[in-house]
C-alpha cells in the first residue's frame, strides 16, 4: 500500500474548515518530537488549504495564526490577494496546501501543575513554571501531524527502507504474500519516527524524519480514537477571518459569537 500519493498534490479544490490548536503535534528546535503514524495511506480527506495571518493575536500575546481557507470565492484573504495582484507585496498572504494525518504522540512530556499545559521542556511554555523536577513520559495521545509535502515525501521514503522478516502470523503482514523469513517492508505504521527540527539560512523550520526500530504497536487498535480531519478544524466565517486580518484574536471571535444575535451557525 502506497502511503503518499503524489497525485493528491495536483490542482484541486480547497477545504472549508479551521483548526483547533490543541489537536496538533508541535515541532520545535528545543526538543525532538516522536510520533507513530496511525493511518496507512493519505487520501483526499487528509488534504487541507490554509493561510497564516501574521496580524492575528494569539493567546500568548504573540502574533500569527494559521487559519483554513473557506474557499476562494468568499475568503477575505484570497480576495485581498487578488486585489493586490503581486505575490511580493507585504500584505500578500499565500495559500498553503497541507497534509494532516493522525499520529500517536510519543514525545516525552509533562503537564504543568499550575496551568495544566502539556510541555516538552523544563519551562512551561504558557506560564513559565519550572518543570525540571517533574517526570516526563510519552502521553500516548492521538494527535494530528500537519505539514507540507516535503516532510511527507521524506516520511514516505522510509516505507521502503524499514523492513523485517515476513511473518505470516503477524496480522499486519498477512497481505504481503512473501516466503517466511524474507525481508519485506513493514508499512508506515509499524515504527516510531523522530522529527528533528532546525532552521535554514532563511529562518524557515526544516524537519528531518528519523525512523526507529520496528515495534508491535498495531494502528488498528486506535481506530476508535482517531481524530476526524473534518472535525479537527472549526469553521471561521469570512467576517471572522477579516477580524483576524485587522489584528484581532480568536478570543475576539469567541466573544463575538456569544453576543446577542449570534446565529450559532458554527462552533469552536
């Protein structure tokens, strides 16, 4: 089974939803992220289109929020880009075609006792609490890894590299139809992957996948815990996206939805 299908990255329609950050794997130079993929093949449901709005305010006080495009006909970002007509204009916000796939988060982490934020380093990313005396262990939580095509091409290449002796008693090898003991690809879901992050000369994050040894984890055991890609994102209306473009925050969006007259047509 081919994990990554290049044809999915040909021209196509755009997804119409928006993200909830807590579902997603975080990548950083400060630690190495460890995952195990829980979906044996990427399909159309794993493809999303998004913009990154640099003006939008985050809860941390920093600016820059990724949002998914609701469609070129109604998206204020796409309309602004069309009006600008110049990709090099400072206000131009490009579209990004991304892949989102369910993974098991095996990165050693701990929960901050003060603010209950999940952390991967010894200083809480939210409140600054010192976590050096706490136990760090894999959360074994199902999350979504969302990145561009480059990383997934690299991950897909591992599928042919990682092999093990064929065992007809192994239910995840049953369809390989090979002589017993012959080395065969085990499949993309059979081994952990360490994601090592660094920066290139332009300051962009570069992620390198490093495979670990084959283990006995069965992705089928997690099927009832998988996050629906459609449900992992929430819908932002065009006026809400415009609010972010004007320097507002997702908190502003929530507040506006609770005000009288809110139609309640979409939820976070």
